């Protein structure tokens, strides 16, 4: 077994996690926005969205973000909105 973690280890792990997320969204934000609008257009046309995941916290979080996101999609404008 290795040495126990200390505060510096936690800060390093969090910094690495944040850096990864920042790189991902910097590189993929336009694609994510485009995919989101394809979903909106599909829903407006009567389509459905099937979402899959590991189910970890889905029951506790899914309803609140879906409601606010769906409400933000009622405009015909294609402007960025946060779920």
C-alpha cells in the first residue's frame, strides 16, 4: 500500500480533473451545441431521445435538469442555453 493522501495530492487530482474538463469543452463546445440543437429540432418534430448511462445518480438529478432544459427549448432562436 502507498503513502496516505494529503491535501497536496487532493489539489493535484482536482487540478488534473479540471484541466481535462477545460480541454474537452474548449475542443468540443461547438459540437455539443450542434448536437443539442439537433435534439431540440427532433423533439419539436415529434421525435424522441433515448439516453443511456450507468444509472449512478440518474434518479436524483435527471428530472430537474430535464424540466429546465425543456423549458429553455421553447424559443425558435438558436442561442446557447444552459440546462
